[in-house]
């Protein structure tokens, strides 16, 4: 029996590795499909409301256009923010390089031998290269959005038919549970994105206000970057903290200012992400913080930035579907991060 259990465990792990490898290899196909399902879950109530007044085809086109406008707005906002940062670095390259050289000279005076190696491996142009890399990622995301939009259009046209087919399977209770799970998943995802949007707006405003107070250059840009990147848990807030801290170091040339900027931005991210968001969502999203972190980094490993964004919604969907079936309900309870009420 022990041998059989170990064999099943090993087979399960091997299957998981193979599935992950397939998802990574088929990113060009699987990622747009998963994103399309996510978007359909978010916009289906809007589509249904519009379709009650307009023909189905017109309603689908209107819903997709609104969705594309929102996505394009976020992409243009982040591209504008990082583009402005790159322009600022180029315009201040001479002053920043002089400040950087002065810091290296100070390290040499302190007898820190690593300063020479650091000077050879690193210079102020790294900010420009990173910003250019981000802009290149934005171009890839635009093409990704186009493919996703095609799947969204086709999916919205078939949601009603697919739901009706599942509901007609009266002899299969599993089908009804799938329908219930999908409906619950859609509701949870809409609440999740609503709360995430509110938290992102508050984060962006708080970062902008703090940058203005500190006299940090590009205050509006840091607010926009913080607003957009806050949609990506853990990774997004970290990037939105590192960049203004690095620019603050180059602008002020003071370690005290750097520590103040980094600490204040971390406090903003913590208060909104770890204090406000859980209170807005309440117990509706019973997900272990450890599993949230795993979902974000696993998604980033498989599909890059889009994967990091979609990781948590996929986790929410999987756990919600697991709750609908007795055989998998223990998975949802195990990964909920909650202590059982009966102790």
C-alpha cells in the first residue's frame, strides 16, 4: 500500500512537471486563452446587460471595445511612466554620472576594494537599459492583447450556449456543480479586481503625494507606475519601490533620503496591500498568503509579466471549483490559510 501511494505521488509530480512544461512551451496559445477566460468572467454581466437591449453581435463588440480601451489605457500609462523615467535619466546623464563617480571615490577612500569592480560592471546607464526593456515588454503585451481579444469575442458569443448545455445535463450532478463553481468564480474575480483597482488608485495617489512632499522628480510618473504595477502582487509593488528609490539616490545623493524614500514607500504598500485590502475583501478570498506568493512567482516563471498578473485569479478559480466537489474540498480548506472553527 505504501509503495502504491508513493508511486501515485511520483506520477502526480511528474504529471505536474509535464503540464507546467507544456504550459510554458505553449505560452503563445495557452496564455491568451486563460486571459480570455478571465476577461469573460469579469465582463459577462456587462455583456448580458447590454445584450438585453441590443443584438448579441453588437453587444459583444461594444463589450470588447470597452475592455480593450481599459487594457490599452493601462498599457499606455505604464509605457508613459517608464518612458518619462528613461527621458529623465538621459537628460541628467552627465550629472548622474558625476554623482555616481563621486560615490565610488568615497567607497575607495573607505578602503572598500569592491568599488573598482563595481565601477566596471555597473554604471548609471542601467536605468535606461531597464526602462528600454520594459518598453519592449509593452510591445509584446500589445500583440498579446490583440490575440486575447479574438478569444474574448469568440468566447462571449458562446457563453450562453455553453452554460445552457451544462445545465441540461440533469443526470450528471458534476455539471451543475461546475456551473455553480464558474458562477462563484466570476463573482469572486469581479470583487477581487474591484478591490485591487481601489487599492491601486489609493497606492498611486499616496505615492504621488509622498514624492511631491519629498521633492522627488517625476512624482506624477511614480504615482502612475505604482497604480498600474499594483495589479501584480508582490512583484509590482517591489518594482514600484525600487525605481523611485534608485532615482532618489541619484537625485539627492544622500543615504538618509534613500532610506526615507524606501521605508515610506514600503509603509504605503504594506498599509494598503496588507491592511486595507484584506478588510475590504473580508473572508470571501480565503487563500493562504504563501500560495498567493507561489501563484505569482509560478505564473511569472511560466508566462512572464502576464503570468504574474493572472496567477492569483487562476488560484482563486481553482480553489473555488475545488469547493464544489466533496472529493477536492479538502484542497480548498488546506490552502485557505484559515484555522478551522472547531479548533
